[in-house]
């Protein structure tokens, strides 16, 4: 489109061109190609693993060749560590984006009202989450290979200052099944120590009072809840491993039912922050 405009009385014409939005879009596509928006899935492919390994090998080799034999050679280890940490920090940012995407999907699920708008928005969030997971896995591969190059160049394993080196690509179905099996076994072991039934919370101040023994099997202490109610007894014993003396307590109460609660009262090496000088190591038994 062309337009003509005159200036003042001199009638000198200045020509200017106004491009349409379509022409601007075509020029941008021709110059830069398609660029997806920030919240749109990226259709471009991920880099090939072989190409990633080759480029990382060249980068580390070039950095080592540049500094080896110079005054900056002592800084090579620190620079290579920072090179690996560059990808590790990127992974942390992607994990935060994944957390935000998960929360957005939860809100989207709660806001579903059967309309097409809400459905399309949830589908967009799901596609965005899948893209984030693929990017995370790719950067984990890059970081892990860079860490291997760091170990080969310096002789020490790369460790991050913060976070952990979790690799989600190694999370196979066998690993998931194994974790579920171990979790089920821990739950079964816990249920034996914590039988089913009504839980009763009892709060009481206990006094452990030394007494004179009337026989060899008689207790050395009596345990009172309050000034008068006797709830248990204690026997002074010596640990075979350390030789330290502790009190073996046996506490019973109608609140506990037929079960006796056994524990060892052990003196702390130094008082705790709340002023406590002893700790009770519980031994639940029938």
C-alpha cells in the first residue's frame, strides 16, 4: 500500500509505505522461521544423543587444550565443574516449571465444566507438561555425559553443591515395581509393631522414685503418675557393650489395656536444648 503526503506550502511530497499484518508475518517467517510462543508446545525435534556427545566432547577438549600448559591450567577443574553445573541449574529451572504445570493441571481439572474452552486449555497444559518432561530428560542426558567428561579430565566425580543427580531415564518399570515391593514390605513390618485398633493418646507427668529392694528380682524404682497413682516399676541394669547404667522401665495402665509398655531410660551425654537429661528408648511388646 502506498500513500502520499504533502508538507507545507513547498508541496514537497514524501512517500511512506505501510505493510499489512500479513506481509509482516510472511517477512518474519522468511527471516526467522516459525517460533512457537512461550506457552505453546515446540514441534522441533530434540538433539540426537550421538550429536550431543560429539559436541560435548569437542567443547571439553577445546577448553582443556586452551588452558593446558598455561598459567590458567589450575582453574581448569573449576571451569569444567561450572560447565557441568550449567546444565544442572537448567534442570532445576525445568523442574520448577514442571511443578507449576502440575499445579495448573490440577486447577484445570477442578475447573472443568464441560465447555470446550476449559477442555482445550487442559489439553494445552498436558501437552506443555509432556514437552517439559522431554526437555528435562534431554538435559539430564547432557548433564550426565558432561559429568562423565569432567570425571575423565579431573579424576574425581562431579557432585552438585545443591540438589541431587536424579536421572528419570533410568526409572524403568522394574525399578518402580521394586520400590512398590519394598514399600509394601515396610508397611507389613510396621503393622506388626502397630496393631490395628483404637489409638489412645495419654499425656501424664511420670515420677521415677528409687526404693529399697526387698529381693533380687524386686524393682529398684517405682513409677508414679501424679502423687499417688503407681503405673510401673524400673530395674537398674548395666549395658554389656558400654558398661553404662540405665533403668529398664515397665509401665502399665488401664489406658493401655492389657499391654505393658517397656522402655530404657538412658542418660544423655549432654543436656538437650529443652533441658532434658535422659531419653526413653521405647520397646513395644505384647
